[in-house]
C-alpha cells in the first residue's frame, strides 16, 4: 500500500497542507523502535507509483503550511472623527 492509496489528492487533507514535507513514523520490529521517513507530498501526489510504501503499524504525519512558513500578518489602522452632537 502506498501513501497515495490513502491520500489521493489535496482534498483528502485539511486546508492548506505543507506540500514540501510529510512524515511516516515507522515502528520497527522486534523492539518497535521508531524511525522517521520524510517525503514530499507534492512529489508523491504527482507520481503515485513512486510514493512511499506503507507497512503495518506506520503512522503518517501531515503538517499545515504555517508550520514551515510565517503566517500572514494583517494590520488595520483607522482614525475616527469626533461626532458633532447637537
């Protein structure tokens, strides 16, 4: 089973996934020590035949775009005029 068998497109993920980085956390026998394999989500979806292979007891970790980029900042500046009351 490949990653693209579970995630066929960006619509299967939360909004704004990190395209360049995802992880597979694999528990290795016999003592179940973890190892991490990173991959590009963009490359995996572009070529499903070359996407990483999943094994039993693997955990996929997908990240949001803003885990690797600065979130946009918005500032709103306004001035108010005093009201002329009668």
